[in-house]
C-alpha cells in the first residue's frame, strides 16, 4: 500500500471510527438513560417494525451506493439518476407502509403500532435524500464531515428523546429520537456537500449501475431480513418485554461488533477498490486489514461477553438482567461480523456481485434452522444456532473470496488464530473474577483493568505485526489529539 493511500486509509479509519462513536456511541449513552425511563415492552414495540424499515431502506438504495463508490470514472448524471430513483422509490414504499400498518398491528397484537409505523415511516424519505451526499463523502474517503454531522445529530436527537421520555411519552420518545436524528443528519449532510441535483435521468447509467447493484440489493435484502427476522419471531411468539430485552442486548453488541464492521466496510471498500487491478498489492492490503481488524474485534467482543452482567446491571439496572445471557451468546456470533464484511468486500471489489448474491442465498437457507429452533425451543437456543451458522458463513465467504486474491481460508485462520487465542485467554481470566463475591461496582473496573493489562503484556511479549500496527495507530492518534 502506497504511503499516500495508507495515510488516507488511516485517516479514514480514524474519522470513521469517531463517526460511529458519535452516531452509535452517543445514541447508546442516550439509550442508557432511556432504558431507565422506559420499559422493555416499549423497546419491544419499536423493534417490531425494525425489519420493515430496514428492508425498505435496502430497496431504496438498491445497491447503487456501492455501485457509485466502485465506479472508476463517475459523471454528474450518475449521481442525479440515482438520486431521483432513490427518492421515487422511498415515496412509494412509505405509501405502502402506511397502508399495511393495520396488518402489522394485527400480526403483533399491538394496537399502537398503526400510528407508530405511519410516523416512523417518514425516515424512509428522509434517508433517501441523504444517500447521494453520504456516498460522495464515502467515495472520497472523507469522514470528517460525517463525523461532525453525526455528533450534532446524535446529541440533539438524544435531548429530544430523553425530554419526551421524561414527560411520560413512552414509545413516542423513541420515535422522536429516531426521526429527529435522521432529519438533522440529512439537513447537515446537504449543508456540507457541494453537490446539488439537476433534473436529468440516464437510463443507460441506471442500467449500468443496476446490473451491479441489483445483485447487491437482493443480497442486502436477504441479509437484512435474516438479521431482523429475530425481531419478528420473538415479537410474534414471545412477549414485547422479551423482545425489548433482546434489543438491549443487541444495542450493547452494536457498540463494538456492528460499529467495527461498519468502519471496516466503509473504509476498506473504497481503498481496496482503488487497487482492484493490482492482485499482489490488493492481497497484502487485504491481509493487513484482516489481521488488524480481528485483533481489535476479538478483544472487544470476548471482553464484552466476560463483563456482560456487571455492565448491564450497573448501566441500566436489574430489570434488564435477562439481556445478560442474550448478550453473551450474541458476542460469539458478533465477533465474526467484521471478518464476514471484509471477505464480502473482496467480491464487490472484484465485481462479483453475482457470487455475492449466491453466497447470501446459500447462507440464509442454512440459517433457517436456528429460526425454527427459536420458535419451538426458546430464544437462547435460537441465538446459539446463530453462532453456529456464523462460523459456517465465514468458511463460505472466505472460500469464495480466497480464489479471487489467492488468500486461502487456511492462511486466514493462521493469521487470526494468535489474536483469538490471546483474547480468549484474557476474557476467560476476566470472567473468572465474576465468581468472587464482591460488589459489581468493584468487579467491573477490576475486570476491565485486568483484561487490558494482561492482553497488552501478552502482545508485548509476542510482538505480533498486527499489534505493533495497532499500537502505532493509537500513538499517532494520541499525538494528534495533544
């Protein structure tokens, strides 16, 4: 990787990470306050419509964002074509969602869902307006502006949500928080982006990008439905309170796993795309991304599983204790998410969206098993099934991506096994501390301090290349802060 490209990637990772902290981290902190003001059932109600919003957003984008990012030479007409398509589809989908809201309410047996669905559905149109400005910033690996936007949006929407909850508005406080965040985010992206649409549409441009993006659309839909199908299963066959417990566990998981995955995808995709025709250079960059990413991921996810109980009890209270076991299981599946994302990025970089789609179909067929288990045997059995399918999915992803860059699954495992071993041993020692009969307010800092000191000591002894890379990045970032 050239020096300029490496610097661009490092800056992209840094700002993208801060962006995610602003967008998800601050939202998470706001969520801690809301979790003490609201009940698990109210969180469950919001989760019931999550899949409908997520699927609609996938259809609106239709894979065009990735098609635009990957395109070597881009014209203004390409942006305009995608913009008007996104906006048109978002309006159609909102009308459809408005019409079927009574059916959604009847399915989950929650009368309030009619109005909640019709109001929260406005985020579809709001998000559609933001797709092109966001894509332009990602394409240029410029995340500084997005960081500022996310910071402002997350803080003010948090104030809105907490204020509404304080005045007893229940589930509507969550609706208000989401709507205000997306609205502010879109407004500020347009403020900072110099691009403005003009009235033009190219069918040739549309067909070109849709040829690539349509397969990603179908893949994305399958992935979105699979990720959010648990909301439907738990909401339909269990209670809204149990669904609320599951969503809180997912929120803790998102702070590390999903944010790391998002950062890796957003930064590695445009950077790796820029060297898509240089096989050896692409392989080396890809290998480094995997090793560095998984060192951080294993440490965060296994460490989170070890401290789950004191963390949840201290932050949001004992009424959320059921979420502890959910979170611990989710962490074992979540630790592989960034690895999935990196392997799938290679398929997109190489233009193999057809293979991307076939893989998603195959993986989702395999994933039906845990869903059926969840219906008949319980939520925890379903989550353990998702851990099993996550490992199968990794082997499938890495098997197909390996041929494209000559980086076999066996080599990948050998590269990440040392960091997994260090993190697993460290997390096990951290968890053993929970057997002590001490206050959780003492236990949690003890576990965190021990985990940090032990892992650093081991890595300093081993002198792994990826650890040195991470250490240098952290030192560099600290110097810039000073």
